[in-house]
C-alpha cells in the first residue's frame, strides 16, 4: 500500500474515531463522514421522523453519485484531487474548493478496498 493511501486511511479512520457517537446532520459533515451518513440514512429509511431526513437523503444521493463517478472515471477523479491539492499548495484556493477536496478524499476512503 502506498504511503499516500496509508496516510489517507489513517486520516479517515482518525476522523471517524474522533467523532464517536455524535449525531450530526450538517450536509458537509455527512459528506465527509460516510459511516455516519450511512447510519443516519438507514435511520431515515426505517423511521422518517427526523426533520433532517431530507438533508440526509440529499447527502446520501450526492455521496453515492460521487462513488459512482470514482468507480466509472477513477483516473479523472484522481486528477481532480491532485489539481485541488496543487491549488492548496499554492494558497490559491477557496473554501468551496477545500470542502470539495475533503469530500472527494472521503469518497476515496470509503471506496478503498485495501
């Protein structure tokens, strides 16, 4: 396993472990915490009593779309991550781009089989 993949997995797992059992339904949080997203989505499918289920369903749909995009166009997905990381290194990046990078890295972490 490459160092970068290993570092990504450690980062992803650390984030998951640090969040514990807190219930978060903020869109960005859900998109960067796929395990929480999956649990929240399953809860909404069982009982749609939460006012946050619309946001959870939207995040689940968007995350699933990104997983599909990575599976179907993995090289392009990776190139976009590299481009965003390069921009981050130059300091020429918006908060939206930072958020996008974090979400894309969460997708890579969630879809890695190593």
